[in-house]
C-alpha cells in the first residue's frame, strides 16, 4: 500500500506473470500495431514487465522502453528480468511518485501504456 491507494504487492508479483495470462491477453496483439522499431514507449505501472519486455523486442535495438512504477521492488524485479533477457540497452527505469510521475525525458514518446493500473482508494 502506498499513500491512500492499494497497489499490487511486489511479494506477490509472480502471479502477475501467470503463463495463461499471455494466452488471453497477448501483449503483441494488444499493442503490437501501435509500436514500431525505433520508437520510445512509456509504460506506467510496468510491474514485472508483462508488456514492457515484449515492447522492448518491438522497439528493437534503436528503441527505448521507459518503465515507470511506484514500487522500487517491482522495478528491481523487472531490472533482473531485463538483464536475463539481454534487453538492458533498450530500457530506462523510473520510480514514480505516488501522485505525480515526475518524469523528465528529452526524447519524444511514441506510445504510452497504462494497463490495469487504476488504484483503489481505501475509503474513509
């Protein structure tokens, strides 16, 4: 939990990469038509990289994926996956604030994805 919002805990992050998830919601099918080689893409709430890793393959060696998340633990897990996949040169990581992105980037962003990142208020 961060601030007033409930976020998916990094300790349970493995469930986000459940193998069957890709069968029902293929990142390539969902965003593939919007991303081309050389693009710079931004993912808000990147988690373990269900979309970020495929997008890194889509942007190719000359493209960039900016992975932003409010949880440093999630970014650390994603960084490890990026290293294992040999995609580190295509990534920038950003720890976002709870209420503000606070992102200063010099390049133009070709595509932005915020998929299933709506926080839930705790209520009164």
